[in-house]
C-alpha cells in the first residue's frame, strides 16, 4: 500500500486549500443543504397529506351521519 503522505502542512493550509478553500467549502455546504432538503421535504409533504386525509375523513364521516 505504501506510506500515506499528508498533502497539507497544517489544518489552516487544509482549510484554505491554496486559496480555493472558500469555493470548496461552499460547494460542500451547498451539497449538504441540498441533501438535507431532499430528506426533509418529502417527510413534510407526507405529514401534510396525512393531516389533510384525516381532516377529509372527519368531514366525510360528519356529513354521512346527518342523513
């Protein structure tokens, strides 16, 4: 396998990435944001649909009892 060689001299050099750090970390942040929204949004919509269905069923059941 060989020896593992560090590409950066320090943590600061790793974060700055020779001046490209802002772009790289911003890209990671956007990716994390998009992935988080992709997990959160369907759950939110599902909860709304379940709530709407319950309300609909209550109205239908209340309306059918009057006949």
